[in-house]
C-alpha cells in the first residue's frame, strides 16, 4: 500500500488489540498487550478536491448505475414461463439463460474493474452502459431465436454487472476511509432497490399479460437515460487519471462531463474576450496523469482478481461478503416455491412478497453507512488516533479490520436466529405476516454484512479498489451459483425447516470463525502481504 504524498514510508507494526473487549464471544481470546500505533504526519495535500455537492451528485449516479444489475436479474425471474412458451423450449433450456447471466455477472467485473483502475471510471461506465442498451434492444426485438436469446443475455449481463465494482472504486477515489460509509450507505440502498422493484414489475407482467417484450424496452429506456446522464454530468474520479481531482490539463470528452466541458468553454471564452489572449495553463507534474486515454487503455490480467482471493486476510473478508450474499440469493430463489405451494399465492402476489425483504435491504443500506463510520471513529478514539477527514488516514498503521468488524459477532447471532426461525416458520405454515417480517429482518442483516466486508476489501486495496471489488463480485457470484445449485436437492432431502437451519448454522458458524480471525490476525496478515 502506498503512503500518502508527503508522508514517510510506512513501517511494520504489530496488530493492535483492544483492552476493553466488547463482545461476550471474545472473552476466550488471549489478551494481546495494548500498543498504540504511531500516527504519521499528515500530508499538506487534501485527499480530494471534490466538494460535498460533487459527492452528492456522484452518489446519485453511482446508485442509479448500480441498480441495473439487480433490476435486470430479478425482473427476469417471473418471465421464465412466458419465455419458455414463446420460444417453445423446456424449463431447463430457459434456466440456462439464468446461468449465462450469473457467469457474465462474474466475468464483467473481472474485465472492467481493473480496466477502470487504469483507464478511468467514466469511460468504463459509458462503454458498459452502451453494451447494456444494445443487449436490451436485441432482447426486445428478438422474437424467434433461442440461440440469440442466450447471446444477448450475455451481452446484457456484461453491460449491467460492472457497475458494482466501478462504484466502489469511485467511493475510494473521493472519500477518506473514515467517511466512506456515508457514501456507500445510499449507494447500497439504490443498488438493492432494483432487487426490490424487479420481481414486482416482472410478476405484474406475468400476471396481467402474455407478452414480455415491453419489459426489455423499459430496460432500454432506463439504460439510455443513465447513459446520457453519465455522459452529461459524471466527472472522472480515478486517481490514476485525475489525482485528487484538481488536474489542470484539459481533459477529453471521454474523461470530462459534457456539463463541465461547456462550463470551461464559456469560462475560457470570457477570459479570451477580456484579456485578448489565452493564458498558458500550468502543466500537471505527474506524467501518469498526462497520458492519453489510448496510452492508458490496458486490459489488465483478469487473474489479478483471483490472486486477491488467496491471501489469508482477503480470503476471510471475501468469505463474509460471499456467504451472506449466498444466503440472500438462496432465500430469494426459495420464495416462489414457498409462497405458491404453502400460501397459494399467484404470480403478482409472489412478486409483492419480495417487498418486505427489499424494504429491509434498503433500510439496512441506509443504516450500514452510519454504523461503519461510527465504528471507525470509536476504534480510532480507543487507540488514540486522530481521524483526518481532509487528507485521509494512513491505513498502513490503522487497525481497519477491527473497525469494520466491530459488533459483527453479536449480529451473527441475530442473523442466524432469524434464518433458522424463518425456515421453521414457513415449514409450520405460520401466518404470512410472520414470514414477511422475518424476510425483512434477514434482508437488513444480509445487507449489513456484505456491504461492510466489501468496504473492508476496498480499504485494504486502496490502489486498485475496483479490482478488489471485482474479486468480491466473482466470489459472491460463484458462491451464490453453488448455493442455488444445491438448493432444491437439499430442500427435497431435508425439508424447509432443516434446510434453513443448516444454512443459518453454516453462515453463522463459519462467519464467527472468520470474524475472530479478521480481528485477531487481519492486520498482521495485511502487513505481511504488503511487504511481499
């Protein structure tokens, strides 16, 4: 990890232990002598020149761009019977389109996440949203070919699924570590809004009409509006391209928003009229920032994402992120069968049954940002660390693992109890409101875990945040695909009550071990990894 400009190189520090152990579960942990890390002097250069209003605009665009993947994935589920009848094929053949989407949901971040770290966030957004619009246009006009359906689902997923990794990269570009939760909370809310709205829209289509084409046309409109909005308003944020955002060199149309280009042109026009000549703009001293977009165009080795998985500290973080995404995806996949066979819901009612979980996800996304920032400040206060909101903290010397995982053991107990309770509630056919309330709670805690630990992953890879987020996307998609693959066989063999009991104990038990190791060994492993 590189030190901030103006700071002395980081030095090896031993892990910091908390003398006031907060969780009952940690009482058996061997006490580590309390050592306060030395805090290096702050840089004279602010971490970013993006203002609060700039960050608000970025938050809006990130959330809207990230909504495309979950919206596109979940709106498709209720359409499966319609597609099977329209293309005169089997349910298994139509399910292949789901598999294709999940595969490219993992491939897309592996390609475009590292590319955005070198090329820039804005060009990647423009490219992927263009692919998304093209894929949806093709799906809307394709009437007869099943093979074309397969190919276009791949294009659709390729364009929709990169936004997750790129969004986390933007947050790391413009936010100091102590304030990333403030921006990630609303982004997480918007990200999961698609998962909430998608099944309702898809269920309504399946219930009220026998046609699916207009759903893809709606996605075309959404994609086109996002594409134009990004082109007109979204600035470049990648630190490899614009540094702290105060780059003086004139940017190309790929790198600068159309709004800023017009504003700068008008400003130069006024200056020329008043002075009669152009003043020479100071050149940026950093040659890396002066490279053209073609010089920076470099598709990094996709295996770079996979290498992240095999470090102990990042493996534990990825496990927490991926396991709770798997729990959430398994819950989503089980909902149609549960509410149709037990509660006799129709397609529209099944779509509406997703709303409580979606509300829990949105509420959880709002709360998780505030909790992450609070935990950061509490941890800093306990070790005598002064939080620097202007220049950013040197995480080489800060126990960020302990800050992000603070309180996780207690929350694992609640999450596990909720999941087990849900399984036995639907197995015993309790009243519908009970099951829906438990879905709300599980949506809340699931969002908390996989947002918090994805943020931690970005924290420990500050120089390539989108690559790190891409590793998280690959992991969660692979784990979710495996979870869905064994879902029906386990449900048939064990029943709903025991299936969700096993799922809860699996996520809670292994999650407790992962959290314990992250707290105790995380900083040590990170320091050793950075020295290699």
